[in-house]
C-alpha cells in the first residue's frame, strides 16, 4: 500500500490481526520492509503489524531535501495518524531505532524495542586507506577527486547512497539525540549483540541508564544484525515483552 505524506509517497504493509494492538516496525539504513517481516510475520495472530519503507528506501520515494531524524519521525507519525493508530508499539533496528527513539521522545507509545539503535555519533578508527584519502583531499588541485574519495572512504551505506541520501545519512550519523532519549517514559526493551562493530554494545548500557523504564537483552557474539542471527531467541523475548 502507498500513502502520500508531505508530497512523498510512502510504501507500507498493514496486516495481521486488525483488532490487535498495533506494532510498527522500522528498518535500518539501506534496508526495506522485508528486513523487518522476519519479526512481523511471527506476531500476525495477536497484533496488527505495520511495516514501512522509510523514505528513500525500498519502494518509498526519496525526500526532496535533507531530512533529519525528526523529519522521519514526523513522517511515521503522520502515517499512523492517517491509519488512526495511537499509542503504538514501536520496534526499530539501527537507523529505524533512532527514528523510534525520536518518535517515543515526543509521542506516546505503548512500548518500544530498540535493536542496535544509535543515538549519538560513533567515532571509528580510520583505516590506512581512509587516512591516505583524507590526506589527498587536502592537497591543492586534487579536490576534483573529492567524489571519488567519498565513495571509497565511507561506510558501505555511504558508498551505496546517492548524494542526497548521503547528506541525510551524514546528518543522521552526526546527530546526538541523548537529551531526547531522556524524555522517553514507556517500557523499553534494548536488544544488542556484544560484537556489534557499527554501534558498540556499551551504547545499550548507556540507553538503559538514560531511559527510566528499560532493560537490556544481551546477545553474546551477535553483530549489528544480532536480531536476525538470534531470531528465535529474540522472538521469544519479544513475545514475553509485548
């Protein structure tokens, strides 16, 4: 299904038990609805499941300007209003988790689940290749290679994005929403892999201290996609939490 939100066509699915509590699932950067159906499909008997392609992903149109996390959050809120959904259960992975945090800091939620959800800038060690490329960019006359350097310096997500989506990604990565996270009042489940190289496990522990009613589920050895690597365990934990 598709819905126009602020002149942007947003693709979503709405299925499961129409009389059940609404569960909204938000995917990570560079992903789409399919990445969250692994969870959504397991709760169709008891819950109404809404999963959307966040703008710029899947079959949803791209924003026409550089959107912030708050713009994505407002887009989700507008869609839910259109669907007459109030006080949803929100489940977000990575980028979708950050959107979930922004949403829950402003709007009422029944509960939220955070799957490896960043909330502030992560400083990563630079590889030798990256250091070399950064140095080259400073050399007079080589600025014409800036686009080449960007494509080879950034993360896989960054390299795979077009210029507008890259700008959105950079804005997201650099935005610290710690103060917003402190405003969240609903029960919050934090699920994290100990070997997450994108958003380190200590962020889970920090989130637990920032959100009053929260707890951490540790997935030993799990990566940034621990929710898929330990899917059966995660489904079991979610069943108890929801």
